C-alpha cells in the first residue's frame, strides 16, 4: 500500500493533539527508484528494509521529533514484518538495549509468520512474491535468512521489550491471512 501524503482527517486530528507524523518508505514501493527497491529484495537482503526502518526511527528520535517511550508505529501487511523484525534485529546490533525503538504498534493485516506463509503452497504469496521474499521451500539458505528475520520465529528474542500492540486481520486477504495475527498474538502471550 502506497503511503499517501494527501490530507487525512485522522492524521490532522493527531497533529492537532501534538503528535508528530512521519511517513517512512522502507523499500516496499518504488519511491526511491527500481535499484533502491531491488537492493532489499530476496531473503538475504530483506533485513536492509529493517535497517532502513531503524535508521528512520532513530533519526527522528535523535532530532527530538520522537521519543522511544512515546513513539508509535502503524504498518500494513509486509510493513508489519519490517516493524516487528526491527525489535529483535536492532538488539543484535546492540543499538536498542536501553531505549525502546517504539512503544506501541498498530498493525493491519500483518504479515508476521513469514515461514508459515511462504512454505505453504496453498497460499498465493508463495507463487506471487518469491522474488521479493525468497524461496524458503526450495532453498535452505533462503529458509535460514527468513528464519532469522521473521517476527514470529523470533518472538522469544523480544521478551521484556515488547510494545503495546493492536493487530487486525482481514478475512479476505490472501497474502497476509487473518490467522497470521492470531498466531502471533497467541505465541506472544505464551
């Protein structure tokens, strides 16, 4: 979903309440050109999008436009994978040990169980977006990269630093099935 910069009554209200709003494009679309987008395609390069996201949020925080304990994010579909993967991948780099990246996340139709979806041949994303995410069914290397990246597979790595979450699934979304949100929440609560 393209990040629209047109007038939004919802965002206008948040701004009137003192919020700062930043729209972050992390290689999901073509906003930075084809080569920019392609630099984050495939299982081995997918974490590039996460590093972009972390850099954007930390940049806003360094400039005083956001505070870790007050930062909220909103993401749709694959954008949710990027946001939630940032929680465990940032920790690996030693950046986020003391200051949380964000306090709350609202995720719509979140794509969080990458391996559960991308290894299920009954789901259209397996055939539709292999160039974007890799081929975990046919490539052990792609499987390993996605297992390291996937928010669902790495839930145990974010215990104690978990943001407040609002997840909503879509009953008719063939790319991010509704059960993705339920499975993630059930595992997070376990």
